[in-house]
């Protein structure tokens, strides 16, 4: 019944302009999303040249035995993760591409980790993307910075995954960047080239919602590996569907930055409209902004299937919370 409803309302392979919907159409969309569930796919349509890696953080009752036996179940590396707790672990993927082998491995690893471990208030869901797709192009990197700043409120609520709110420790380990970046740009202006941008990036905390420090080290020839940017804001999860949806969203956000015709005027408008103080910014980011989320969906996705998956995880059950502990939403994935 659900799939018939999807096909009747939305042609999944089409690219409708969700942001241009009438008020009635938006209400129908919200009603539809209440019953929509995201499915796991064999491929999500990322650029074939794009590479990525993930870090699955978890907590278990006794981590010692899993370092020795996990190789029987996954090719991910295991390591201690003390920010999660005394028995914290993380499973670090090899370099991945968007293909069925990758998604089989992510699913199998999540299923294995769920068999003995849990997600907790301290777990993050970090994703690394290979920066070779930027080809050291200053404009593309600057596009990504501006896209992130403009839509950071949408990004954080989406990245909350199966929760309504962002984990409290993200204030320390993955804080929003907009206020820091705006202050710097107000004092010094936008960087004029890649050298200036990297000089600015060098001054930033490595543990921000988005972290360019690995690329800075690579570009400056301080090391010849780990040429990545890291997305740190998502909450941790052990659900493969949410991992896939997160990778799809942030991967498509990166791909959107590789565009010479981005509407910078709109980005600047949203950046200047964000005036939340650091002590209340995460609470504000937890509130739904439907029109803005529809604009972002149209900007980064080229098909209705991706847009519906993004919007379902963003809207969730339509609620928000000011709780300091994580609050789960209604399950929205299969």
C-alpha cells in the first residue's frame, strides 16, 4: 500500500520542484511523509569518483573481546573510542565507493555491531569524503563553506538521524561553525584564494561540525594520506539505512558545491539571517523549517526518491524538543 501511494503522488525517477509547491501540496506532502519509510538501496547515485569512509561509534559491556574476533564479521578496523565511555569502540571503514559491495559491507557491519553494542548519548556518526573531487579548486571549497553556513540549521536537524535533538557533547566535539566563520569573514572579508581559505581553516578547531583540517595537512604536504574533509555533526547510529541516507545527503551536498553557478545571493541572505547565539543555536536548529528544507532538497538532489528520503529524516515525526538528553523519534526506516 505504501509503495502504491508513493507512485501515485510522486514519480520517483522524476525531479519535481518541491520548493515551488502550493500550500495545499505542501500539506499533502507532510501528510504523506507521516506514513513514509526509507528503504535501504544497493546504490544511491553518487559521483563514481567520490570516495568516503565512516566511523561507527558504539558502547559495549566489555570491549576487549571484540578487537580480536571482529575480523570474522567485518573488514572495518576496530579501535578504542574513549569519548563514548570506558567501553567505547569505533569501527572504521575502508575507503568506500557507491556500489553494492560497499552497501553490503555497511549493512553487515551494522548488523554485527548491533548484536553486542548500543548507541549512546556520546556517539557521533562521522563521515569522511575524499577531497580529490574538488581538484584543489578554491571556488568549489568556498561554495561548500557557504552552503554549509547557509543551511547549517537544516543540516543539523537532518543529521540528528533517529533522534529529535543533537547530542549535547556536540557542543564540544562537533559545534556549528556559522558564528565563528561569520565573525572571521566580518573582520577579514571572504578569502580571495585557496591559500587564504586554508590559512583561515588552520585557525579553526579540528572538532567542528565540518572539519577541513585533514585537507589542510594534505595540501600543505605535511602528510600524503587522509586527503579528506570530515563531517562530524551527525548523531551516532547503528542503523544502516540512516548511515546510507546520511552519506547520500552529505555526498550530494559536496557534489552541489562543484558547481560554477550556485546562487550566492541566496546563500548570503540565509547566512546573514542566522543570528542565533552559541548557547541556544542547537535548540533553534532542532526546529522544522519546511520551506528552507524544500529549497535545499531541490538544490542538491535530482530525483524525487532522494528528496523524499531526505525530507522524511528531516521532518521525522514533526516534533522538536529542548531535552538535553537524546529523544528518539518514531521509526521511519525499514
